[in-house]
C-alpha cells in the first residue's frame, strides 16, 4: 500500500517524498531514468542567499530553508549512511568600487535585522583571506556566513536512501501510481503543461559547469564575474555556470564552458594548474514566475506539483518538502501565493 506517489527523483521530488515519509506516509518515487538523472545530478551545489534588502516572501522562504538545511542534511546523512557534502562554509565576494562598498555596508546593517542574528553579512579586509579570495579593487570583500555548499549528486542519492530507510520505495522505470500523485518532473514537465495549456508555464535553462581537482574543502565559496566557485568535501572545486535559453544539446558542453573556465582562472589564479576532472551540462526547470511552482497541479485538481527549482532548488528543498507535506498530508496550505501554479499561468 502506498499513500503518496512522486514522479521525479530530482531534488524537489525526493524532498517531498522525504518530508512525507518523515511524517509516517508510505511513499513511492518513480523516475524513468533514475535518481538525479536530470539537473539535480550536477556538480556545483552553491546554496547562496539573496541579498539582505528589499525583503519579500521569496527571500524570506529561502532564508528559512537555508537555516533549516544544516539539521535537515545531518538527518539525511544519519538515515542514509552517506554524506551529502553539506557545509555552511560562507562566501567571499569582491567589492568593485566605493559605491559598491557603501552598498555592501548598508546590506550588512540590513542583515542584522533580516537574518535574525542567525547569519551575518560583513565587509572585511581582503588581507584576512590572502590565499583564497577573488581580487577586489577596493581591498575589501563581502563575507556572508549564510552561504552553504552541497554535493548535488551525493545529496540526491543520500536523500533517496533516506526515503528508503523511512520505508519508502524508489522505482526506476515504469511503476504503478498509487495514492496521491505529486509531479516533480523537471523542465519536461513544465513544457508538457505549456503545450497542454497553449501558453508558457515555464521552460528549461541549460547550464554548463566544470569540475577541477583542487583541495580547498574547508574554504569558503567564492563569487565573482557571475561565477560560483565551490570547494567540495572530496578535494574538488566546481565552477559554474552558464544560463542558456536556446540550446541544441541538453547535456553537451561547448565553447561557452571554455569561457567560464577562462574567466574563473582570471578571477582566481590559484586554480591555474588544477586538473580538469569533468565537464557537465544539464537543463534546469524555470517556471514563468521564476519562483518554484508548488501546490495543486494546474491540469489535475487531484494531484500536486513541485517544480521550477531553477538555480535555487537545493537551497529551497528543505522548506519545499515541509510546505508540500503540509498540503498533501494535512490539507494545510502554507505555500506562498507567489509560488502557486497560478502565479506562472
């Protein structure tokens, strides 16, 4: 007997399954290609917050999820016996000029209230990080303590094993749907909804990333020139990523990734001689509203949807699982209006 069937074994599908199983529901996760076969099987894993200003429901939701993440992933690791590669390592960003420096100081003040003392946004001297920091023209860096890292592939596999440990099932290929249905089918699901409705509900945005052999496991993340530099627990550093609305090959890499690497090496010369381990590409689901799409399925009032994680899916995942479990198991709607399907339709 199954209470909940989740279609899609990416980060949103597994997070919903895990949250429901944690509350005693019997769950089955179905994926034709396997766990983390889509963009959730990537290599970057930057759990980065929005800037602490112009606060809104999306920023507040993400903040709550990032604060939940440490305990969430620790329990997943305990249940699965696998490390998801989580660490709240913080992040360093350069400050380009005096105007940016003034803005950074203002955001530091805002963070004192908006981040509730649970994390800090600080302006620090670049000399405090002499061996691991981007070049900063002002000699100052933004250092936030909310940013975390995770290893996407390992995290999704650990989450799948945690679901199994809680009595759930992971089915690869065709399997029967029993109980309440949750669709978490990534960008293909958004395209299917768009086709059925005759208007866009969202699409896929391709990203390319690269993995280097370089041991900086305990160092903070770096961010400059729109690039995330993420040191992982296993002695690798991931760099990403592109954002491509138009593409021919969903999983092929090309000269755009070469440009990412060149920019990264220019910004962070410490990586110059690091061997390349992997070039990766995948397509991330982006709802039309740019926010996650959570709630009752727009084409099936008897089903639910959890989609549109885009670039912040892993950061949002702990809280997404919670609010979807509230809705599915208790009929309690705690999903922000901005995240409901109608916001993208």
